[in-house]
């Protein structure tokens, strides 16, 4: 088990904290050396802009470190019986779906570990959360049987959970892959005061609900899905359906990578319109940091946001963690 340097000691004197976090991602080359050939698995094809930012940061990381991607597969099109050349590393997308909240992604992760015992498997920075200790134990049994699994986690709580359960896994602390995108310039001058960018899914908290009641008259409140127009959402749903068709993966992958960049650019334009951001989305917070924009972060339902802020972004200028009521 390896934790490595703390975030506070990782950077050069006088270096911006976001540059420190970007440089810290180089730790991953311990498991994926420069020039490696890899297959990138479980990249997102859905509407969560946070996962798309992770994907863009991951691809930028591969390019920066000369890592050659032989093939890319999402959870929608990962084939049974994939033949993997000797020495090729299987690299799984990072994020916050390690656990039993998002079953299809976890099942794919475990299937890869079980089916490729002779290949190195690297899981990019994740947050771990299990509702069921039984499910956690089942995952641990699968990973511990392999012998060459490298798991990167995004916070100290996930690290301690992994340390206790994954006795035969190399575990490291690392910031989120989206930090590879720093810096992102705002394309416009801020026109509004505050954008409220708040979760609408199962990770929403009572603190957020209280904030929403208090701020009912505030003009701007979005989430990833409401950021997109109905036509943009329909296009995404169509792409997801087409992804499952035999033989469609190559052309659709090129279309999706272009369309996903359009969605990221739209989020950047929207964030650029406001002087500050209040968000319960971890990647609403990270995007604000990438753009050097003042922001206040609310927690999610299982503490992911607080854990991440504590581990990595507490020293980023203009970033705050909300302990309660957020004032406009």
C-alpha cells in the first residue's frame, strides 16, 4: 500500500496550488509508465459533465505522458471475449462510481479484473462508497485474487477503506484526473453574481434542500442535465442507444468525443458568465478551480465533497467549504 506525498508538500515553493495538483498526477506513471500501450475502459457516454471532465483530463494526461491508447470502450460497448495483447495495461476510468451505488460500472470493473489475471489493471482516481459491507467484501475478494491491480483513490477516507480491505492491491492517493486540464480560461466577462449549480440526484442532501428553500428567488440554478437543452439531451440519448449496435463503435466514438467537447465548452461558457459558483457537484467545484473562479462547495450525501476538499483543494484561492447556510 502506498500513499506518497501529501498534497501540501507536493508542490514547488510559490507554485499555484492547482499547478501542484496537476503535477501530482505524474504519480500515476508509477503504474502506467511513459510510452505504455493501454486500453481505456469505462469512459463515460452519458450526461454527467463531471465524468466528461474526467475523461477530457484523462485523455490530456495520456497525451502529456506519451501513453498510447490502443482502444477505448464504454460500459455500453465493452465486448465479451476481448483479446488483450501481452504487456498492454487495462486502464479504468476514474470518478465516484466505485462501490454499490452505480452497479453497472462496478460490475464491469470487477469483470475486467476477473477475466484478465495476466495483465496489469489500473483504476484511475476514485471515491469509494458502499452501502453494504457484504458487497464491499465481494469486491475485495475479486481484487485481492489478481495480484497486479493498482487503485488510485481521491481522498483519505477511501484510502483507509482500501487499506483495510484490499490486502493484495497497490493503493495510492491522487487528485482527480480533471486537474490535468488546468488552467481553463473563461471565455467571457462575468455578468451575473452567483451561479447555483446543485445536484438533483440520489446524492442530494438536506443541507442543499434547506439552501434551495432559502434561495427560492435566486435567478440561476442548474445541474448537468438542466445545463443542456432538450435537443442536446435527445441527441445524447440517441447516441447512447446507437452505441449498443454491433459495428457502430468506431464512428460513434469519434462523434461522441466531439460532442462531449461541445458539452464541456458549454459548461465553461456558463460558468464564465458568473462571478462565483455555489455547488454541490464535485466537478462544479473542480471546474470553478480550473477556471480560477471563486466558489463554495456543499457536501453530497456520503461526504465525498468534504473529503475531496480536505485532501486537495482547501488551499486553492477563492474556494470554500460550506458548513451550513450559504449567503448570496
